[in-house]
C-alpha cells in the first residue's frame, strides 16, 4: 500500500495487525515507516521507540532511520530515492 501511495489503507492494515498481535515488529516498523514517509515525526516516534524496545538488533537501523532528518531527507515528497533509502536502512 505504501509503495502505491495509499497510506491510509496501509496504516489501517498495520493497526489491524497490532490489534491481533501488539508486539508484531513488522507492523510496528511499517507504521514508523509510513509516518516517517509522510514526514509526521510525532506519530513515527512512538513506533520507533517500541521497535527499539522489542528488538535490540534494530537499534542501529533505527538510529540510521532517525539520522535521515538530520541529513535533510523528507518523505512528504514521496521521492522514490528517499523511500528506497529509508527501506534499505533495515535490510
């Protein structure tokens, strides 16, 4: 959904996943990515924090994710290069 720009459906889908399994790391990261992509850092932060708490291995990825803003990356333009960089941080 995010790739095609349907952030509302993506948010709804990830929230449904979290209703079934509140610690679903994929859904938590998905929500963080969507909100970051929308340049909505206030909503992204709780999911980033939760991801760090659930999985120590994600700390470096999340730190890189948070550094994007310092580097001047903003996702509200829905730039494909920015999205690729953002998703690549967790690979």
